[in-house]
C-alpha cells in the first residue's frame, strides 16, 4: 500500500477513493438512462488544453444523408472549427486532429492527442442508422467492458511516465502498468461527468432528443491518455436532423452547447478540486 500511496501523491490522484475496475452496478442519469456507478474521481484544477477531433475526412466521407446528401465529414469539420474558436475565446488552447478536408487515420488521431498533453479529447461525429426514424444527441466514453489491464500494459510498454526517482527506485513494467490502470480509471470517471455536462447543455440550448451517455470501445477513446468523449450530434439518416445539421446556424448552436458543457464541466471540476484540497 505505501507504493500505491506514493503513486497517488506523485500523480495527484485520489487513489484511495477509486478502484482499478469501476463497480458494475447502475445509477440513474439525469435523463433516465442507466449509467455506471462511479467511484470517487479526481478532477484537474483547470482545463487548459483540449483536443478537438473532427471525425472522418478526405477519402472517408463518413455517413451520407439520404435526403439532401449531407456528408458527415463536412458537418463534423464545421462544428469542430466552430467549437475550437469558442474554446480559444475562453482562453483554452486547442489542438485539432484535422483542420481541413483530409484523411487522418484513427491511430494518428490518438497519437496527436497523446502527444499534445491535453486535458480533454472531444471527437465530433454525426450519426446514422438503418432505422431512419431514429434521432437525437448522444455522447460516448470508453466502456467499462474495455480491458483496462490490457490497455495499461500496452501503455506501460510504449508510453513514458515521469515517475520521480526520489519515490521510486523501481520503474518496472508492472509498476508502470499499475499507474496507467489508475489513470484510465480516473479518466473514465471524468469522461462520464463531461458527457453528462454536454447532454445537459444540449438539452438547455437546443430542441433535441437526448439519448444519453453510453460506453463504447471506439479506438480513439480506447487509445487516449486523457478523458475522452465521442459526440454524436444527430442522425444524418433522419431527414429532419439531416436538414438541421446542414444549417450553419444549427451547427453554431451545437458548437455553443458543447462549449458550454465543457465550460460548466471545467467550473464544476475546479470546485471539486478545491474542495478536495481543504
């Protein structure tokens, strides 16, 4: 236990309030959808840098609407650009995985995010489904079903950690894997809280159905070193939502709602961090 206490101190993690694997029982979310019960989560003092990822691009158009032919890659990029400007106006540094219509592989997106040292990763997408009546907004975080032990071991092998020699003479693979497991647990808790804040902001600012917060094993979420969410802004397969997403005013409102969600999450995180230091 002293080793883990040292890890918690060095990394700024409240380790004793969390477990290496979150509990599986469910708790209500603000919109009636079940979500994972969360162990106590450490929050950063301030959000300083955010990675904004516009999904698809270049040779990969993503979903294409059936009514007016709206292309997901274009919708995603426009919202991402608008969001980036709003975040910069808030004094937040922004790193975009793509700022033009070009193809960027999923692994490259993860590499860009991890190299940035950002506090958050936000991937912007538009949805599609064979059931054309489906509509609404949803946010994904990396699922509890993701093998955190496997992720942690892979990260320990390939990603450097700055462990202070004054506390650790042993910088073994197993020790690094333990640290990464702690980090991933904390990141998941923060991503869930961010997802909820985004859903609340969307509900407050747009007339849109909120489908809730869900876990998934998308590669960009699975590989990110920081709290990561993937936003599905609406269904291009739904004729009404396709028309809305094609409208620049509506896309601006989406970007503003996402910015508000990030801002409120950051504010709440600062309050929690300050309370934890008292």
